[in-house]
C-alpha cells in the first residue's frame, strides 16, 4: 500500500520543504495593528511587497500625508505662483 503524505507547514512532504511559502503570527494585537498601519501607509500593493525589503534588509519608505498641512501647502503654492507672476526672473 502506498503511503500518502499530508501537507505540512514545511511543504507538501517533509523531505522537500517549500521555502516559497512563509507564515508569520503576531499574537499581540497591538503589534498586529502596528503592522497593518505600516502596510497601509507604505503604498505597497501586496503584503509580500511590504515584507520582502524588511526581511532582506533593503531600504524602504513609509509615505505619510499630513492632512492638516495639505491646505497650507496649497495656499503657499498659490501665493508663490502669484509672486512669481508679478516679478518674473
């Protein structure tokens, strides 16, 4: 009788582990929320794209938008454009 192997955390059968499939648990809810927030702010399209640079020690960016400053920058840009139009270089 042929023995069937059951899928495990290491892969389809234990003598050939699958390294392309990773699972990570964050049991602390605060850690989970922090990772979710960082992922959403990162602009990464997938969780893999978000995690890969950290695991491989590559540089990465976290993009933040200060909503309170958006209106200020808009008005400042308008003012700078008005000044430039009045006093061309």
